[in-house]
C-alpha cells in the first residue's frame, strides 16, 4: 500500500478547519446585523408613528400643551348660554393662584409669565395682566375657599374644631379656627383680628364666626369636640361654646359636644409640674437647673446676656450648646437641660470657674458640695420620666394617629408610670435604648447613683415617687378627657384626630411670612392668601374637575383604605386581640 502523502491533500487538510471557523463567524455576524436591523426597523416604525401622530395633531388644530396654558376660551355670560367673554384657561388660573398664595406679588407673576410667553413666540395679550392676577386673588380665591370648606366638611363623618390665637405685633392679635375631618384632613376655615379680652368675649366671637361659615347649618350636628390650649380665658370660652351647642333642640339625643386640650400643652404642663415639684422638694436641684438654663441656654441678646457663658461651653465641648430656655422652647426644657448637664458635667464645671457672676458662683458651690451626686440624681428625675415613660406619648400628640393608636399609647404610658417606683430600673431601661445620647447619659447617671449611700438612694427614690404623683394630677385629667371621645361614641378607633394645635400654629407661621409692617396689601387679603396656601387651594382645584359624586366616591375610598391600614398597624403592633 502506498503510504505517501500528496501535497494537495495536505493543503486541504490544513485549511478545512479555518474555513469552518470563518463560516461560523460570518453566520454570527449576519445574525448580529439582522438583530440590529430589527431594532432599527422598530425604532424607524416608532419614529414614523410619532411623526404621523404629530401631523394629525397639526391637522386637527390641537394646540401645543405649553402654549395652551396661555390660550383663552369663550365663556358664556348669560344663564341661557348666550353672550360671551374670553377667559384664561383653568390651568393658568391655578398657576396664578398658586403663585400669589405663596406671597408672590401679582406684578412679579405677570413678569415671569411674560418671559415664558415671549420665548414661545406669544404676545403680551396672551398673559394675564397684573390686575387679572390680583382679581383672582381678591375675588376668585374667597369663592373657591368657601366652596372648599363646604365640600370638605359636608363629606366628613365628624368634625373637630381647633381654636388658637397669636400676637403678631402689639396691638395686633390674630385668632384662627381650623377643622379636622374624620379622615384627618385639616382645613383652616377662618382667621381674623381679635380684641377679645375674656372668656365670654372669646366664646361669642368663635360662635359668631362659626355660624358665618358657608352651609354651617348643614354640618353643625357633626361637631364632636373643640380643642384649644389651656389658658384660663380659653378654658372658660370652651365651656360656654360647648353649652351653647349642646343646648340646641336639634342636638338632643345626640352625643354631646365636648372640650379637649392640645396634647402638647399637656406635655408642657407635665414639665412645669416637675419643675415646681423640684423647687419644693429639692431646692438645690431646682437652683442648679435654673442656673445652667440661664448661663448656657439663653440667647445672647436676652436679659441675662451679661452672665451668659454659652460661648465658653461651646469651646470646651466643640459643639453648639445643648441647653435651652423657656424662650421659644417651652416643651421639655427641664428634661433637655437635665440630660445636657449629665453629658457635659465636667465642661460645665470648667466653664463656670472663670466667671464671677452670682449664677456661676452658685453653680460652682453646688457642684463642689458634698451632696452634689444626690442633687444630680434629683436633677435627672424629669429626664428619666420623659425618656422612659412619656416620650412616645409626646410623639403621638405631635402626629395624626388614629384614636385606637392613641388609646394604646396612653395605656402603655400609664402602665410604665405605675411601674416606676425606683431609679435603678429606669436607668437600666434607658441604657438599652437606641438613642446614643440617652444611653450615654444613663450609663453616667448609673455610676453616680451607685456611688450614693443607702439613705441618699432612698431619698432620691422618694423624690421620684413624689414627682410621678405630681405629674399625674394634670396628666390623668387630660388623659380622661381624651379617652372620653371613644367612651361617648364620638369617634371610632380608626378615625384620625389632630391631637395638638400644631396645624393652626403652622397657619400662623404662614401668616407671619407676609411682613405686615411693609406689605401694601390689606390684612383681609393676606388672610385669604394664608388660607389658600394652608389648604392647598390650587391642588384642590384639580380635584374639582370631577363631579361631586366622583369626589365623594374617591373620598370614601381613601377613608376606607386608611382604616384598613390603621387596623393592620394596630394588629401588628398590639396584637390581634386589640379591639377596634
């Protein structure tokens, strides 16, 4: 057999594999190109469809969506549909109202709209004039506000009244009335200048203003509670208002209208009670707290500026002074300063050494005293009670939780106060908290308390029990007032309430945004702008594009969904046995 190898055969065998590889690569390349072609074809078809759509839009005469904001439509002027006048689009009116409700002057709004119009190739006549914008504010806005108030409140199952007042500048004093519907929506309904000086005058004014609200006769039976602060004149006014409405013949057989107080004022009163208790039972602790408040917490331009050592302390601790005063911060002043003193005890001691004022000398003497550790533990009593028992209640009062959630938190707070009979368990519970500052302060206070002898520990524990008894005087009364909302059947467990006057106070903050000393607008116009801004009138106008039946259906759906979420929250937080 001839075993020789022909060169031609050799050449073929050497190039067969490379040709197969090349074919495979070409096939892969073809597939890749076919894929790109398919994508390009889809993109081409989409582009053609968009061009066709735009051509149809142009042919049909549909305006550009941005330019359409500036267009005018013919609106009939007579009831039979005859006559006509050109008016700006509804969307442009919303933009104008939203701008002026944020305090933008009409002429400034007009100027900005003109710039946009000129950029789009439009004329000045296509832009609302300054007069038109001001008319929307002065004429159209009050009408919309009345309609909004009527629809929101008429659709509610129950309504709570929030009354509050503030002094803008002497002698100007403003009073506001807000309403909270069963869905938790807050609506500012009235804000006027007031000169009421006692409970009778204040009650007469509130009743008169309520009766002037649009369709008040239709929803006055829905009034369930009136909420305010705990000033003596306001307390008396609330009693007179409640009696006035409860004595109406049409309310006979219905649950009575009751009076409740702002939950944040409850917290303020608890702090005041604890401060008063320390002043009577442990004068040294009260004096030390008062000294550090003045030395390290007051504003530099306040009455105590000469003795203010805030800068000295801030240099030592390399941060802003954590101490506060009652000026602008009435809530938990004693609590905050107690924690700050525990955390920065050494820095405070060094800061007061170089000053010879009476408060500094007194502080040095107290901190160098043999009983300082016992005094410091007494100073910490308000802080321990708030951090371990009352903080969650404070947060709940500052929110819009439902009644069932509030009842559960109230029960939890009451149980914790009943169990607080000695200092050491409170300190141990605070060490395990998630707040780093609280945990650090608890560890430091634990060492201080452990250094006391048995007699001193017993005295501190007695002060703790006495402090709890004092704060329960106000707290139990206010808690009973809140719980009767459910006991009298005024609200269900899933209905939301405003537990504080924070929404009304926020409306005052909006009012103060307008500098009344420089503004050329009348007070009435400024009030209308404030109400429009607080109630988000422009957003509400969007909802008004639906029919009343559709709005009611949408509102009912929102309420039912919120109730479902609240029930789910209660079950997951407090167990399935929690009754709603």
